[in-house]
C-alpha cells in the first residue's frame, strides 16, 4: 500500500504543473528547495503576490543550505519570471557569480538599489556582468567605477547607451594617464569636455593630441565681449576679488608679451628667448619665457620638458609668432630636445590649424589651477600643484 502512495502523489503534482520528486536521491532540503522553486515561478494567475512572497521567504531560509548546482538551477528559473520577489532576487544576486549570472543577465528590470548592492558586495565577475546590462544607468556606472578594475572600466567605456556622470568622467580622465586603451576609448565619449581633453593632452600620443585640438576648438569672443567692460573697472583700480581677476586674465583677448619689469617686448625678443629656451632651458630662461607668455614658470617648465613639443607649438601660436620663425625654431638641431624633420612638419600643421585666441585659451586651461574641475582631476591624479 505504501509503495502506491508516492505514485498517486506524483500524478496529483503533475496535474498542478509542479515538478514531482524524482527518486529518493535528493536530500529533504534539496527536495524542498525544488518544490518551492516550482511554486515561486508559477504564473500570476495561479499565485498571488502575497503567496509568492511567502514562498520566497521560506526559500531564503533554505537556499544557502543547498549545493551551488541547485542554486544555479533555481537562479535560471527565477530569472525568467518577472514577478520574482525582490528578496529572492537579492539573495541570488549576492550569491556566487555563477549563480548570480542568470539573474543579472535577465532582460526584466532589476531595482537599481539591488544592482548597486550586488556591485558593492560582489566580486569583479559580478561587476563585469552588471556592466553588460542593457539598462545600465549613470548612477550604477559610478558604483562600478569605484573599484578601479581595468576590465570593468573598459566594458563601461564601450557602452554608448548611457552617459557617464561628471564625477565619473573626472575619474576616468585620471585613470587614462596610465592606460592607453582607456585613453582611446575615453576620447570617443561625447561626455568629454575641453577641460578633460586639455588635461589628457599631456599624456596621450601625438595623433590623439591632434584630435584633441581639433575636437575642442573654441572661440572665446562671446564671453570676452560680455565681460569687456569689467577690464577697465577691475584693473583700473576698482576693488575686485582675486577670483574675478583670475577669470578676466584667463579670458584676456590680446596678450602682449611682457618682460621682467612688465615692459612690452618685441617679437624679435620673443623669438630669441624661446630659441634659447629650446636650446637650454635654464631657470632664468624659464622665468623669462613665463613672463613673455604670461603663464606660470611651472607650466613653461612642463612645456619645455615635453618630448613631443606640441605644447611648445601651442605656446608659440598664442604669442603670435610668424609661421616661418616657428618652423625655423623647431627645425634647429642644437635644441635640448631635437625634433626630426617629419615631426617638425606635423608640429607645423598643428601651428597652422589653430587660431591664436584658441591657442591662448588652451594655454590658459593648462595654467588654470583655480578651476574646481581641473583641481579635482589633479587631486585624483595625485599630482602636485606645480605639475598642471
């Protein structure tokens, strides 16, 4: 009699759409987990939300006591059910990456809070899976970036369905300093702005430098015209804070080269001074170039140390140097960093492609320590103030 009862039970269960127990190989806990999984994935017409939550609560008590293979099987089934209770989804998300994968990959929406918790509590494999989700958001990307994992960062950079937050872009710019692939991917992002591009300029290759200068070309005329009347007031004696003065200097329309005592200097003096700086950048010459160009000694030092010399081309253009004199200057063989003819021609192309005011704007960006965004990226880089 007892041998016939299980058979009757199996028939009854099959009528309900549930899975009958197969043999006696399963432990009671595994058998219970399978049965509960059968119930929790029933359609809404068969099971109310409250009843589904009850089943999920029971499953939470037993889920961590069964083998990973069974948890993976349950995850696969739960992933296909949009009505799966969040508590059960959370438990599976926080499980081993193999168990979490079916749920993370599912098409149905997952509450962002659960994905953020999974990203923070999980391992790299969890974060890589989340980075591939179709409904990835800027907030979730911010969390994924917190861990600084190169593979996750590159996965995110290849995604074009969402936009990074400003904070994330600042972080990615700082990361790009030591990763060429990140540089390439980041320069394709539409969220990148001039401040980002002009900072990246210092560590990217020659071709990327050309693209940065072409992409972020700008004209300051509108802003200059709007603020023009303030120059006579502020620099004519009216009391103004240092921030206002710094901004007006940054936007200065026509820079006139000045000497150590503030006296105007001729283009001939400019050419000779920059030629001497290219040949031997001693401290007194660096100081003189800073006075002539109207920028800090730290920036001049960095420009003259740069092996590519593209920043030097920008500085020469900002000073209004004639193109023939510039070409003669960079073609000299007695410079501290001699430039090959082919590269000299590329620098000449950069020089020709820039308007003088744009070159001046780039130079000012490089010397703009007071800008909050530039200062933030500088801190992320771990640079000292005298580097940017």
